[in-house]
């Protein structure tokens, strides 16, 4: 099985914007939990940035904390 390539590294993104809710939802499951890095192949650096962006977006009510 091939190793997954980090989406953000391949797109050469140095920042992950918390306002881009559509992109952030791609890395969350239907219940609002953040997927682990192994699921999408994100590198450690971008996984930390992604988690921080999702948490900021939750605070700003752009993405939900929990979906019932």
C-alpha cells in the first residue's frame, strides 16, 4: 500500500485558514471529530496547524463542536 501524501504539502500551503470551513469539514467526520493523520496522510506539522484551525473555526461558529 502506498503512503498517502499530505494534501497541504502537495498544494504548497504554508497556512491553513480557519475561515475556509469547506476545507476544514473535509478533515472532520460527521460527528465533528478531527480525523487522525493516518486517515488523510497529513504530516505532523500540518496536522497541528489543521487542529488549531478547526478549533478556531469552532469558536467562531463556522464549524460545529458536536453534531447530534
